[in-house]
């Protein structure tokens, strides 16, 4: 197959190395933001279990993240002490840097080094990429695997390597096991082959690889389908959802968005090349469009769409934008060379493109900076745990409402050290659950009968009037707190409320009244649990 000319090795290496270094810089900037949020806390506490404990958990919940948890088990296990947030997020930072490099390789191979350089840099400075580069979840790794599989597809179509289709299927299969919705990448790759008008031989090679990927994923699909209640909170995406995703792909800042949109449309002018030729636009457009569109359409029947599930598709957007910028550079080059038909390979044009990306980065620095503040995530369990450490003492009874509010304790156990988890019957690791198994309503009532004060770590939505828990133990928690205790103190941290409930004390021999003792704090050594309180 024909292809672009062979560019100098130094130019190709520079085009790949600079975006990777830029992505590392963006990823390490503010990496220790001071707190995990709930999903990261799940990764942290599950990955620190033994392999048999992780395997047992996956039978009931989070099977879709099973391979990632096992990988993170190795990463966190490499730190013999107490691994922190930086270690948790390090694989995502490295994966994002690999993805930026692979985007640059695609641009360099299918167009020219400056296109790869610009595309890789655009990928690195996109706020959505920076967000998931700093999360202890699988999505940055999935993006790296998907981009690598796309590069292997190009190699296989061109006949580069005897086992190219085998490697393509293997990499895509592992990527799908990191997150099953990566299988939608097959739609994008089929679109690329269709635009390239590939031969029957190419379609057969791809079909065999795609079939192998689909078959290998069947066990995951069967198990995860039985765990679909985990995403019951999702809602159907609409037109606004699609518009928001497009902004996230091209750059949320207005100036950046409109310029990138215009350049991306211009990059479509070379969508179809010679028969059998894979153009850069034919790779980038299906990659950016087909996976998210397919997931949004499927979500009209059963809501499954979240932008992070198709983060890997974002790689197509900077490739189109860089391709459009190259078209502009060609025109400018011809104008500068007085109308000659050959555009000069001018370092000045390449540098101008790099400066344009730098300008886009400066426009989006406020967004990137804000993203490194813990409060920008849905919740900040580190702040919750720090508040607990300030006000609770050893022996204090604690209730978590609902049970998954226990995530703060699991992520930061040192801040809860010595406290008594009143409702806990069996910890998560031993019970094969995320948040542990709780006692029944009767046992809970008996345990609470002997305490005068209890701290409650509560989700804010559980405080809304009309909230009705499903489980009996959860209903018992609310009933006992509302009927036998009164609220004395409250702190709200993001989506979590930390509340102190105290039992009213009767005063006077005639028992004519009730009072609640004290102000908002007690001496550090004061007891908050009755001597008769039953303990596990």
C-alpha cells in the first residue's frame, strides 16, 4: 500500500516525545490533590485485598473492573507501606502519556510529523483527558489500549507484520476486559475499513480478530449483565448530552472550541483516499463519532451512557483538528513560496502550530487548575475523614447511612481508628462485598440501646424529606435516630453530612421535661458511650 513519505527519524521521534512529555507534565501537576472521591476509594480498598478476596467480590459486583483491580493490586502491592493517592493515580498518568504518544504516532504515520506533534499536544492539553489522567480508575488505561489497537489496525491493513491481526485482536481483547464498552471500538474500525474500501482479504482478517475479541468478552457480558443494577442511576442522554461531549472533545473554552471545530471540519476534506488506502481522517472520524453515538442510541432503551465510558474515542478529535491545521499550513506555505505547488517543510509552520496549541492551553488553564481542587469531584472522602479525625475519639459509635457512606472509612482507616462501626457485622474483604455486611434491624436496635451519643456519616440525599431506604437495617437506622435521639451538631462536606445525635436526658424528679446537654463540643477525654453499651 502507498503511504506518506519517510520523514527524518529525528522529526518522528520529536513528534512523539514532546506530546508524551507534555502529558506527563499535565498529569503530575497537582496529582496529590488531597483526597480521593468515591470511585477512587473503591479502587483503593478493593485493590488492597488479596486475589481470592477480589475474585470473590467480582462474582457479585464490579466484574467490569475486575482486570483493572487485579492490575492495581500489583501496583499498590509494590509499596510495602501505606500507598497513597499518587501511587493510586500513577498508572493513569502514565497511560495518558502513552495515549498522547500513540496519537502522535498515528498522525505522523498517516500524514506527517507535524500533524502528529500537534495532535498529540492537543490531546495532552484537553481538560477531559487531564481529568481522567488523575483518577485511580481504568479509563485512561482503556484509552491507551484503544489507541494502540487503532495503530495496530493501520499496520494490519497495510500488511506490516506477519501477525498484525493477531496482535490487533490481543490488544483490543485486553482493552475490552479493562472495560467492556471498549468493544464499541470495533464499530469505529469497521467504519475505517469501509471508508478505505478495503479488500475482502482485509475484511476477513479483521473479522476473525473481531470475532475472537467478541467471543473472549462473552463471560464478562454475562456476569456484568447480572450486575446491571449498579448503573440504575443513569438517565437517557439527549441532544444536550451530545453537544456537551463535543465540547469536551474539542475544548470546553469557547475560543478553543470554535477554532477546533472549524479545523476539525476542514480535516474531513481528505476523508477518502485511493481504494485500499487508510487516510488519517478515515481513522479519526469513525473513532471520534461511532462509539459515543452507538452508546447514546443504546442508552435510549437501557441507560448506559457516561462520558468516561467512551473517553477512548476522544483521540479521534485532535487528529482531525491537527489535520485541518495542516491544510491551513499547506495553503500558507504555498502563499509564502509564491504559488508553487510544493508546500515547504518549514520549521516555522510547525512552531506556529505548537504556539497555537500553547495558546489553547493557556485559555484552558483555569479549567485544569479548578479540576485539581478536591471539591470539583462529586465528593471528597479525604475531607470527610479529616473532619472525623478532628471530632471523633476512640470508642465513639458511628453509623453510616446508607452503607456505602462507609467508603470514607475504607479509604482513610487511620482517621476512624478506634471508633465503633455500630452496624457492621462483617468487613467488606471477608464478606465479598464493597462496603461490608451489616447486622439485622433487631441487632442494630440492641446495639444502639446502650449508647448515649452516636455519630452519623450520611449522604446528603438521605436527608431529603421523603427518602425511604430499601433495606430493613437502613430503615432501622433512620427510625432509631429520629425516635430516640436528637440532632446536636452537624458538618456538611460536599455530598456528605457528619452529624452528632444525642439521647435526650430527663431532668427533674417529676420527669416533666427533657433536655439535651452541652454545647457543640466535649472535653477530649469525655466518654460518649454508655458503660452498658454492647460491643461486637
